[in-house]
């Protein structure tokens, strides 16, 4: 059993760390405070080949594996969880859905520009009344000649306001139950699709989230992704990839919490010695470091399973469940270690704590992950 990353993966980690120190760290506080999508940063990410790591070269990507992408998201989220999440949704769900289910024409038309970072992907599934219960969705796609006509409202769409290529799930045959949902590729600017309410969030503030509204939105038949009726399968596949990405994001947040806690506890002197010498603080950091290692192993193992072509739904859910709850638990401890300074706007640990909370919620809540895990273990 070999727990080592390859030389390429270690190089990717090193290069991403250098990239974030140069381009992400200097603007992380500003884009959080202003909720700004940093276009200039994503152009640099595209130039560096970070927007399509696991996509084959012939479709505009770097031709590497999924684990390498996860390593990059881990490092990116260590500096800015919002940016790490935006890349994770774009690559892990949008790009992978076309790569796995798209036609050759769809790969050339939609995947290649996304993998090159020219277009940003968005995953459009959740509805006001359909979160964990995907089957409660009401958005429809009615066949009309050579088109499908979409009607409905989606919510909590990550990359909604900034996306270029939207992956929309709708019922083509509600009566068919689990085999009645289909997926469609909808480019920005398609008549009948508009960005609705733009949400202001507690954390992940520079990651853009909104409603998406479809009113008699006509989609050509060739934009049907995969087969009609295969939408639920594709959504679940997207979740497996997305949850591994959230686990990597959570691991990056946890790494940053540990980094900040070690640094501050060595600098902060009370009662004549650094607070790192206090057992209460030292043990917090020990727990943090232990959970970080476990989180990284779980996350990388899930990505490795995907690269081996093995089912990884259970592993993805285990990774997301553990890492997200560990990130929330330990960012709270990181604020505690910093005392009053950790509660001040602009302190990195304050941002980390706000960013960590959503990892327990999106791409399936912690409770939903326990449903998936128990369903696999008890069957």
C-alpha cells in the first residue's frame, strides 16, 4: 500500500501553492468583503491550465487524473475556499459530466472551451422545494419538434451569475419516475433563461450563487446530454465527483486553520511563554493535525477510487462527511485559539469558520451523506 503522491502530483501541489501565494492570497480578503468574482484570477487559472486538469488534451485539458485535480483544489482552498469551490464545480461536475456522457460534438463544442478556462460551467439542479429530495423537482422539458422547452425555477445555483455553460436537469416524463429526468446543456444568453435572485451568503462570498429562471426556454435536441431519462443517473454521478471536490475544499480549509493556529500560538505570549506551550492549546492543535491527516487520506482515496474506474459513491460521501464536519469543528477551535483577534473581520480564521459551514450543507447535507453511507453498508 503506497500513500505517496506521484512526482507529477507533488509538482502540481508545489506549483499551486506558489500560484496561490502570488495571485490568491493578496486578494482573498478583498473578494470576501466585496463578494466579487475575480475575473482576473480566473484568467490566470486558465492560463496555468488549472481549469481542466483531468480532461484529455484533445478536449482542451491537461490530460491528468482526477486525483491530481483534487490535490490542486485542496491547495487552492487553503488560500481561498470560494475560489477552490468555483473551480471544483466547474471541473468536477460540469467538465466531468460532458466528458462522461457527452457526444463527440458536445465535447468539442462545450467541453473544450470549459477545460481551457474560456467558459465557466454551472450545475443547475436544486429547486426551492427540491434539495436533498431531487425527485420533488418541478422543472419540465417538453419536446416540441426538434427542441425541448424548459420551464421552471432553480435555486442555489453555484456559478449561476458568472457561468457560461449551464447543466440543467428537468422532467421529460414525470410519470416515468426515476427514469423520467433528463439533463440539458444551456449556453449563457439562450432566450428564456435568466439569472434570478443573487444570494448574499455568510461565507464563500466571492463564489457566486443565484436562482435560475426558465420561461419557455428553447433548447435544441442536440443539447440533450446523454439519453433522455438518464438525468437522475447523471445528477448522482455529478454528486459523487462534487462531494469529492467538497472534501478537498474542506481539507484545504482545515489545513489553513492548522497553519494559522500554529503560527499564532507560537507568536502569542501570555504568562511569559507562547500559548503553544499551554496544554489546552497544544491539544487543540494535536486534534486538528490528526483530523487533517485522516481527512486527506479519505479524500484522496475517494479520488483514487474514481481514477481506478471503481464505484466511489460511498467513499465520496465518507470523505465529504468527515472532512466537512472536521473543518467546521476545527475552524471554531482556530478562532478560539486566536481569542478576540480571531473574531475580527479580516482575520483569516474568521473567514475560514464562515466558509467551513456550507461544506456541511451543499452537495448533500451531512445527514444526506449518512443516508448514502448507511445505504451502502446495510444493503
